[in-house]
C-alpha cells in the first residue's frame, strides 16, 4: 500500500509517519525540506522534495499512491486564505489526474461555515475543491477531519504563560474542543489504512473533552506549578499587537477571525460523540510537550 503525507515533519505529520512505519509501510513524504524527514527516518520513508503549490510537481509526487494525507501548511503569502486555495487546486488536480482512491484532509472545526472564520476559510476552500473533484471522478473518496483547537497552539503562548496571563479573543468561560496532534495522527492513520467507501465523509476529531480557556490554563498551571489566567482582550487591541509583529492586514484578519468568526452562536456541525472523542488529555500533553518547551525557552 502506497500512502503519501504532506507536511510530514509537522505537529501531526511526525506522529502519522511513525504510525505508518510501524504498520510496515514505507510512506511517501512530500515536503519542501525532505532532508528533515530523512534525518529522522532514513530509508524507512520515501522523502521527496515537493512544492504543494506546483500542480505538476504534486501530480508527479502522488503518482501510484493509494491514499493521501493532506496538511496544507501555512503559506508565505500575504493572504493566507488564497494561499490555502492555491494548494487545494494543485492537490485536487493531482488527485484527479492520478485517480487517488482516498484523500484525508486535515481540516478544522469551523470550516463548515465556509466564510467568516479567517484562516479556517482557506481550509473550507480546500474542502470544496476536493468535493468538486471527487464528485466528477467515480470511485474516489475524501474524508475531511474537522479538528478541534490544537494543544500545540499553546506553544505560541510561552511568554504569556511565563508571565502568568494568556490573552484571548473568545469568552474565557466558553468551552470548545481541544485535541492533541498525536490523536489526530492516530485517527488519520486508521482512515488511511482502511480503504473506505467512495464519496465524501466528514469526521470530527474533538479530543477528550471541551475546555474553556479558564479551564485550559488552569490545567496548564497545575502541570507547571504556577498560576496562569486567561484574559479576554479587545479585538482591535489584538489586531494592533499582531500588526506590530509585522503581519500584513490579511494575515491579521486571518488570525483574529479564527476566534471572532466562531464566537457568536457557533455550534460545530459534528457533535461530540464516542467517534469524535480521542484520548490524550491536556494535562498529559502539557507535561510531555509544554513543560520541556517552557524550560528550554528560558
């Protein structure tokens, strides 16, 4: 069985690669920096230099595969949503040209809105492009993983955690789904190794429980042995902070609207069920990943 993975060194890809290697496969890893994968896995993987924006290169790199796990990495463009859409078009063209039987897209809770959710709108565009592609190609399948908020996003909050306050845009007491990247990889591996039925499927990946920001930082504080609180800040204050960090207006809005677009009355299309619930707790992840990262950063 030939399985290809994009962004293989990322938060999810590194775990997914391990699952497939341990299943006895030699996954095909598509990356702009294949030496990183080779350094970790050697000949256990087939690492190929591939720019996902280059439709011809993606078509060549995915020739003969049975399944594709698609992570659309953050683009370097000033407009993140358009960068996602560009990759979606290139990958969809490859899926059609090579008649890839099954594509698993790492999408996000909120993509069901289709617009108004910032960078998540880019994933919605990729979903729609893949949906159109398989609709015109009998026998092909696509699965969209609507993932919750990654635990690993807390690694971007090390300064705030160290200072004792994390600034957020959502109401601090409102629960939402949080998930470990390793759990997403486990779900992805199970889907890739199972042929599945042709057509479109959507699956939530919601982690073990919904947590508010207040609850999440309390867990983090318990693990780290310090007091951490969540502070809701004004939208424009967050915009000013992001702009001050050098982000373009489109990049600022892409980040801000990932929170503001899901703030008013949003209910995920996929409810929490035993199928969408995964195992790794925030406390376990924070001990294994956040604690050493905080120590290493001083």
